[in-house]
C-alpha cells in the first residue's frame, strides 16, 4: 500500500545526502517550491544540467508536509489542490512518483446566529439544501454556476500559454493577441459586456445579481477573499472567485482535492520526476545574491559564500524579493527596482494547524461520514467578513475572523495517528504588520487563540481535543517560506497584475530585464495556486531561447 509520508521521508534524505562536484550548470533554479521543481523537471527532461537550490532543509516551499508533532504531519501552508494542470500530472507521470489527488466532499458553512448550511457535490442534494433556505436562490445557483463555468472556461485556456506582449509586432505575439480576441469574441456581445463588468466588480455586488439569502452569499463570497488583501465589497474581488473555481480534480471542473500524504506529496512527486531526468536538488542552500556580469546573469552566491555558476538563472521567488533583496540595484535597468518595490504583494492570511485527539462534533450538523469528511466554513455573514477586513486595514486581527477549515485525516490515515486527526485552518485576515508594533510569539499565540475561540463557539468541547498547535502569521510564513508579507499568491491577483501585466508590463513572458535571467514563480502568469503552470510556462520559453526541443505539454482540458 502506498504511503506518501514514507516516500516523502526517503526522498528527503536522498536530496540532503546527494552531492555532485559540479561547479557549472546549464541552469540554476532558486527555490524548491512546486513551480521551481516543475521548471527544473522540464529543463532536465530536455537534457539540461539543472540544479535547484533551496534555503530550507526541506523542499516544497508552501506546498510542504512536515511532522510537526509526533505522528502528525501538517501541510503547514497550502492545504488543498485544484489548479494542478492534469497534462503536467500525466506528462511527468506524477502518479508513478506517488501522487494521489482525491476530491474532498462538501462543506458546512456556519452563520453568526448558529445556522448551518451543508454544501454537497451531488446536484440534487445541493438543490434540496438550498431550497430549504431560499427557493429563489436554489434556482439561481444553476445560473450562477453556469456563468462562472463559462467565465472560467476562457481563463482556463490561458493557463498553459505565454501572455502576448500587446506592444510587440512579433508574429508570435500578434498571433496570440488574435487568439485572445477570438476567444473573447466567442462569448457573444452580451456576455462580453458582462465579462468585462465581472472583472471590475466586488464579490458582493456580483453575488447580489443572483442571491437573496445572506448565508448563501457569504458562502459563495468566501473564495473571493482567500489569500488576498481585498474584502467582499472590494472592487476586483469577483475575479478571485473565478480563480478558485477554474481548476479541476480528476476531470471534475471546479472541484477541490487533497493530496494523500499532504500537500508535500505534490512537491516530492515533481522532485522525483526531476531527479529521474538527472536534475539535482541542494537544500540548506539559500541564495544571497544573483550574480550579474556585463548585463548577464551568470550564477548565484549562496548564504554561506559559495559561488555557483550557470548559463541561465531562474528565480522561483516572488518579484519583490528577487529584485529588491537578491540583486544589486546597480545591475538593474532604470525603473525595474521601483517596479519591484511597488509590486502589490500584501499579506492578509494566517494558518493554524491543529492536532486533535478525536474528530470534533459541530452544532446543528448531521452526524454522517459524508459531512464529517468535508470542510467547514466559519463565514458568519457578509458583514462579519467585511468587518474582519476592516480590522486588517487598521493593522490588527479580528476577534471574529473568517476561517476555512478541513480535516484531511478523516479520509487520509497517513497524516495523523489512528483515531486522531489533523485540522487545517486558513484564516482571513491577518496583517503582516501590526499597528501596535512587530509580531511577537505572544501576539502570534493570541492570534491562534482567537481562531480556537471561534471554532469552540460552533463545536463545544473543541479545546479539550487539542493536542498540539502550529500558528502561522504572515511573519512566520515570510520568515520560513520566503513569501513576501506571507502573500500566498506571490502578488495580488487584481486586474492590474494579471496576464501581460504580471509581474510588470513588458516582462510577462518569464524573461527578465537581465539577460539569461528568468522567473518561474507565482509572481508570473497565471499567478498563485498549486498549478505548476508558471514553472512549466517559463521552461517552455527558456527552451525556445536555447533552441532546444520543447518538452512542456499543451493543456488538455476537455470542458467544451
């Protein structure tokens, strides 16, 4: 029987112990997050001599699983998967390398007054649940899902494509612009107007077009604020809704899934594919500086002073960290440093991982295995979520936050001891900088206690089940993972930072202003989420520049 945890441990030891006496590489990739590993895997598959350097002793970046308490394995940052491109999954044969993704079941949402609403994957069961609250909204849900699916279908087609440069006259860019125009025009005149309107709307305004019931609206709005420094009433938050429904698991469009063995299983599977093609991973190898000579990137200097040389350098770090912390300002063309400095990358999220001695019971929730194996959304109401955002704007966390929870151990026995459980809690909002001074361990623990107190309101006795907790504010996420301000998307997913504007206008095609330097992280198109798309897209562009055969597959979605 496959044990994702055991495989991950074996791979981890292999990566730490593997050493090669190589001083010059074809490519050095900075950061062993899933995009960096994907980029390296495709470059190695094309025959390049590739090295991935990682500052931590473990790989995975934010897609990581670690034993944080005896017998409990936390996915410390990212916790669910949907946007992983299935063509990459198949092309790298990640199943052979141990990756198993399973859709997780419905979600229970909790209102301020204690009301609950169960969301089912079954269309009939979902309709009946909604009808109990609002017959109007039950019927409107079909229209809502159809509209979102139609909008998502267009965006899905761009995920494994390089954005065109709208100022370029190169045939490739013109062809891509014409393709985009054709796809947009295929929506039809009415839908095209609605689509443009959708990109500029708040989640709340968009949902008002469909629903009446506040709890239904709050449940549908919650994906529009996850990981972003926007509130449900902020213009632009409607698009974030789309970002969270454009993925798929096992061909089920819009579904979310869990990785057996934790999210680290994704990173370890990609890393296994990388090493199969001859790539190398070096941990405990943080990069102090990207070396530039005569306007060309020629390697990196590690934190320990070691110098590594390569023909190309690929950064999997976010744009702000890459250009303002790991490069000499004098090596950059005029204006690039300021663009990176002003890149919108505001942290807004916290994470609380909890080891439990048993499965918690929630008020007003039917006791059946289907619901117990799903997730919990402590949304409260539209006003509650907006007030939590107001607290963030003023440099404090809310005493009544929005929490999205899931208990993976309810179906995956590899992440917790028998009969015990691990609960992942993603929290909006949590400021990267507090109004009353820097984060301290005492403030971090107080933030964690706020999360526990809210869950206890809906699950009396929850506190008695707690065996261990790991609390992560943006401060911990940045310090350990390297995500600036703890922003999980490596930059806001607002319209000014999408497609050919990501990360900066003129540099959206993964080539950076320094020759032989590229970016492959979520600061590039298509943005955040465990998709591997950024890494694969960057690899394709690198291979084009090197005049090597392309090893990156085209997307093979079948949703038309």
